[in-house]
């Protein structure tokens, strides 16, 4: 195993690598870059005399890379590391980190086009049901997750399934960023976290911006989709879709943090007249 000193970080931080990960691979991994810069900024705020930890500030002292998962083509996918963050009194903060970076959640709402404009009547949310092995599930109901591709279109397995089943393609110019509307660019304490929610901040860097997409469709089309998108799988099908009444999202999607966050943001922003 090799080690090196992080560049442009004071005090010096030693990094210990695994045999299958090189220095350049680590430093170019976007999730590591974002985590390190965010942490470095938050630690620097301790210099403020009003900061809770000003009298005994914490410092990042060492990073031990424990394991790496690679995607196709040798691209770094996930990294598990242990960060030593302590103050001069020897007090430490928990530093086990699973780095995977951000993803995107989509709250896709359909409504019959013969309902009154700007009403909440008969709104339906698209949920995916798919295997989530980390949760021990082969059929977890959740808001669609994926990414925005280079053209700004929602992409990934869920997006492909939605397009195949309904013909719907979700473009960036049709999206409303719920998390940007609901969360400040800078927290009151000066930290610059992502304008997103963190599903498991106790052990993972993952952040999820949530986007809203609403479309009014002919009632007969929506009825056809309601009959088709039941969540019932054909043999061997990995991802399937179902429609859920908006006011029951908290119930049918209650095990999914994206669904609960989307439900809260949607109603909170609605009450403040922001959407």
C-alpha cells in the first residue's frame, strides 16, 4: 500500500491507499473531491470565535482508504474510507464514510386534464418497484431515481422504464428543483452543503436533489396507465411502475426517503406559494 500527503491542505493530511487504488484515481474521483472540499470548508468555520468548537477545533489528520468498487472500464464507483477527525485534546468525531456521490430523485405527478387548473384534484405520483439488495428487498416502492444526462434529460433504468411504459420523456426545462427552492444556498452556520437531502449522513456522503415534474394528460390516457401501471411484475421484470394518489404517497412510499422528502417539500412549498 502507498501513501501521500494531500495537496493544499493545512495541517498536513496523510492518505493511505489500497493496493488497487492510485493517488490520481482518488483525487479525480468527484465524490471524494466534493466530500473533501465540503469538509475542509466546514472545519475552517471553527476559526470564528462564535463557533461551537472554536476553543478546541477539530482537524482532519488522516484518511485510510479501506476498499474500492470499480465500475466498467476501471472507473471508480464507490469508496469506503476512515477519516480521522480530532482536536488537540484527543477527542474524535465518527469518521467512517461510504463515498458514492449524488443522485437525482424525481417526483412525477400526472393529473387528468379535465380537472380545474391549479387544483390538487386526482393527482397521481409515479412510483417504481425494484430490487434494492442493500435494503434486503426485491420490490421496494420508491420515487424514481437516476441522473440528468449530458442533454439535461432524466436518465437511468427508471427513466427508461417510464418511457417504455408511457412514452414520457422528462426534459430539464420541464423540471422544478424542489430542494433548491426549499433549502438555503448557505446554512445559518456558514456551511456550504449541497442543496439536496442526505438520506444517510451518519455514514454516507450521498446527496439527493429532488425535482418535480407535473403533466396534465387526457383522462382516458391516465385511466389506461392506471390499469397498466399496477406494480405487478411480468416474469423476470426487474423494474415496474405503479401510480399512487398524491395524498397517499406518505403511505405507499413510506419506506423511501425520497418519497417522504418529496411529500414534505411539495406540501411545504405549496403552503408558501413557491410552487
